[in-house]
C-alpha cells in the first residue's frame, strides 16, 4: 500500500464528532484537542501513514505558526493571518503531487477546493467511522493474541515456563 497523508481540520472535526463536541462544550477545548490528537495517534500507529492535524489560530494576535510532534502525529497551529483551510489547501496542493492526500473536513467549500487539487475528501463522519473500525480491529487483535485461562497463573505464563514448572512439580 502506498504511503498517504491525512490532513485533519482539527476544529471542524471536534465540532462534528458528538464525543469531542461534548468535551469541548462541557469541559474545555484543550481537552477536546488532546482527545483528537490521541485518536489520530492511534490511527497512525496502525496504518503507519503520515497525519497532520491543523488548528486555526487566525484570531490570535501576532500568532506565529507552530508545528509540534505529539505522539506520532504532527500538530499545526496556523499563524494569525491564516486559517486551517488555507494551510490545508496549500499543503494538499504541494503533497498531492508526490503521494495520496486525504483531507478530513465536513466543510463543503473546502472539500470542493481540495478535490480540485487532487486530494481525496473524507467527511468527519467517515473519519469517525474509520477510527471506530480501527479501535475494534485493535481490540479484536489483542483479544485473539492474548490467551487467558480462567485467570489462573498458567494462563499468563509462557509454554516453556509451564513445562519447567511441571517438571519441578513432578520431582
């Protein structure tokens, strides 16, 4: 599978997903951002594709663009004269020439613009479904690989250790 880039319009996704919107409204926006970053990090950990989450900072006076790595995803806060949409459009246009680029947003105008630049649109609901599917696959994979035997000690031990213990028991 070819490498791809997923650009995520952070605040658009936060306000589109019920789980994140509740956190943003009831708790604080920072916690919703952290939760989104964690969700995208988990997704990146399984598909190994590049993910960039972009948050608007255009209302911040004299704000400079900031880009940090959180976990295994890049998080960008745009500068004061730049919206997340503008940043995403620019990066999508540049990177779509070298790899598959997907853009996660439910902004209709943004979707039209990125499609014209050769990127693939992913709605907020589609991304949420992808994250849910990914979590379920991780859970299934973990449950299938971890064998527990009625919560007994031997259910947690390596076969070689079990054989050694059985040998000692018989001596």
